């Protein structure tokens, strides 16, 4: 039987709704990258669901020509988990901001990662509550002055990567809103990964936290302050790609190839597939100051997938018990009639 192969474009995933984010908001770039990533995957729109909580980022399902849920604050992961478990044939994307995903939604976030449900979590991190007009968020830096911390916050922030690794996550990637091709690349990789994938995208809120990532995103500094990791390739960065990461005991060190006795052979090769997360966590925790901020796929490891395990368990019990319907299960075993 001949099968027609359908090729999708980014336009196939765009809805007819007017995009209502502030002009210049980083969310526009992320949406563009997501449309392109979906087109590269070739998964039909009707086999895709985009689920969000509450926040500026959570408007995104309206701009997708897919199934979508705009749910409640902090509960996107819970609903995405249930949806994927009930419909393992669907590709599920969860859209959350740093407030929605890591404050009220923090418990759901870590347990989705721990269970390894096959959902793709996009975490938009602008270090502020934008929709509710500028309060500090769980990722805001200590001392950050905002409407809810006029004298500066007195608490330390969550680092999303640290939460993922603490919850035994198997896929973590990072991009920045202005790096559209990097975002497209990591989003496609996240969708191909079986299990929970978390992609943190550093995003700029032009109204309430403009320029918070400038020390990384500025064109004059970006090459020196970021490193794009690719599995199987040397960890090189810099304007001339002559700087690299080497082992310094149990830690990492940035060096210039050809100086102080370091050669290209000393530069580490990125291995995103190793089950050990020691080096992955070190790479994910680099912040763009002493060591370059890591972009790209940092960890991509195979592990048992929750929804697949549940489906296999249900099929096994049905086969052994002879259950085909809920009525079969209820009437199985010892029953009695109340007169």
C-alpha cells in the first residue's frame, strides 16, 4: 500500500489568533522557534497538545494550531502528566514560566521529572512575575528590587537545572530567546527524547525586567560568556573558538588553547548520553561569569518512561485478569447482592 508523506511547515502549527505579547517580548522568538521545531519533527498538529498554566508564557497555546489547554496556576505539569498517561500516542508540550512552574507549580514540576513522564517542559525564565506586574519570582537573584521586594529580596533563587538534577532528570537543555536556531535545535531534541525533557529558555521581559540576561545575551559578550554544547564534540567557545573547558581535578576550568601548555587534546568532549550526571550538573550550573553559560543539550539519557510503564502494566493486568471493561473489573472476584 502506497503511503503519502506529508511535509509540514512552521505555518501549519500557527493558529489564526493575533499574538498578544508586548512588542519586543522574548516570547515571540520562542514561539517562532517552537513552530519551526515542530515542523522539523513532522508530527501532525492533530497529534500534538500544548498545555500551559497561568502567566504571560501561558498564552502560547492560543497561538498553536494544535490541541491546547490553558489551565490553572502551577498545575500545567499535573494536567500534562494525566493527559500523556491517558493518551500516550500524543506528543505533549508543557509551557510554564519561572513563577508558574517553580513556585506554586514546583511540587508538580519535580515529580513530573522524577516520574519521567514523556512530556516536553518549556520553562521560560525571565526572573520576574510579568503578568501580575513585576513581583520577584523563585529565580530572582538575592537582593533583587521589585514591587514585592522594594528593599531587595532576602532569599536565594532556585536554579532550574539544579532542581532537574535533584529530581533525577534525564534530559536538560538550555537556550536564550535571541538564539532562535539554538532554541529550535534543543526543542526538537527534547521532543525526540523519551521521557521528561526540560528546556530552560532565558527570556527577556521588556516591561518589568528588561536586560536581566544582558551579560550573556549582549552581542559583544555572548561568544565569550556562552558555550554551545553538542554531543561528541569538543567543548570549545569564544569568538575564535580557541577557548575550551578542561578538567581541573574534579572541577572544570576554562583555558585558551595554545596558552599555558594547554592543547586541543586537553579540551573535554561533551558526552550528553552518559548516565552519570556529575559532569552534566557541573556544566548546567555554569553561569556565564567565571565559566561560560552552557547552551544546547546538556543531558540526554535513556531511562524507563512512566506512561509506557503504566500502559504495559495495564495491558498485563487485563491479560491476566481478563478485564476488557470497567464492568468486568468491578464484577470480577467475589460479589454479593444486597436485597
